[in-house]
């Protein structure tokens, strides 16, 4: 499996170019960390090359602090050393190996926390180890810099995406919510002026639609053609709805799926910055919290919605 370090990136590489190249390999982020597994149940393990066993530390500590563990500046070097270790070929006796390996480790939690504000350039991957390239404009008036925010590989970074978007933002698979009256054939009586894009929790259950009664409808986008939205409801007798959209319909976004962020959105990140060896763009921000505000006038058309749910909202 390829790692970030096997890609032709250097510190000054454009963050956008980095994300375009990594779009297909964003899921490999965990290679750079001491991580076991790739879900919210994963454990972050700071790898100690001088010990035969490792203490397992959870990604979220009892006080709610996110634990990042170890970042390997060169994943290739770390893998090579692990092979030697597993073969029994090295047991902390050759300083020519052990010293570079030790210097290859970065304790992310030791980096100072900061806040970073900017504009999104590109998004790759999902809530588990995904990346957001952004342009940061320093408050002291210095030149803008391109950085890459990295979400925790165990999926525990807090993500919030909100704001308004054009109707072209709606794509198949998105969960939407709106107020409407539909008949027995699923046809809405009136054009809908406000559509909410939401992320249902894991325990959310589909609710049937009652004909000829105004109610809150929740379903998944099937298609949108010529100003008409087709929605699927997974409960009751009326499963397919046909909803005309009013002129100037508002699309309001309130979700925690990072892939629904797009170019032109504003972003604020709370995290830890690393600008040394192995960083992407002009610095990698290990994001504890990432807040995106969408801008209605622009933004790229997203891919079909993924089912990621922020653990903090479960």
C-alpha cells in the first residue's frame, strides 16, 4: 500500500497538487502514524522501536483530549526498520540505524495548539484521515500560505460543515429534510423553498410520509432535473416523492461530513502545525476541530454523500 512519503512531495509542493495526487490514496494516512485499525474504535499506538510490546492509548483521552501519537516523517524508513525488527536483525545495537529512526519520529501531541483560518482549495478523503487543502492568510499581514489540514486517522476529529449552497450542490445519496404536503402518489402540492442537507445518526430511523398532511419529510436525493427534486423515503407506502423547487430555493447545509466542503468555503481549524520534514504544502495542521462555512455563490459540486458521522454527535 503506498504511503504519503512515497509520493513526490516536498515542503514547497503546492497543496492543491498534493491533494489531487493523493485523492486515491487518502485512506493510507494511517501508514504515517502508530495506528491499529481505521475506525472510531482504532487505537493510536506511539511506536517504540526499542520495546517488544506497545502500550495501547485510545485516540480520545478521558478528559476529551484527542491523542495523536507518533507521526513518522518518512514512512519508508519506519517500514524498513519494522521489517528488520520483525526479522530479529536489529535489537537496538546499531546506532547507525536506531538514531535516524528515533529522529524520524514526531510526537504530535507535543506541538503547540493554534487556530488557522483560510479558504478551502480542495478536499480529499473522508472524516477518517481525510485532508483539506486551504490558503491561510496570516493576521499579521504576511503573504498567504498553502497548508493541508489532516483529520485524525481514527475518525475522532470534530467536523462541522454549515452554511448555504446553490441547488447544484444537491447530488444523489444526500439526506435532505424539507416541509411539504404530498398526495398518495408522492407528488408535492406546492413548490418547496428551503431544503436542508443533514447527516442522520447511526440510530436514525426512516419515517413514513402521510398523504395530504403537511409534515417534515426526510429522505435521500435520487435525482434533480428541470427544477424537480426526486427523493426516496425508506419507510411507509409512499417511497418515491416528486418535489418541485421554488425559484431561488435555499439549500441550507448542517452536517459533519468533510467531503461536503468545497473550494471557496471558509475554514477555521484548531490543531497543531508541523512545517518540517514530511509536511505537506507549506505545513501540515493536525486538526482536532475543523469548522467549514459554505458560501452560496460558489463551491464545487460534491460527490455522492458518504455516511461518516462525527463521534461527538452520536
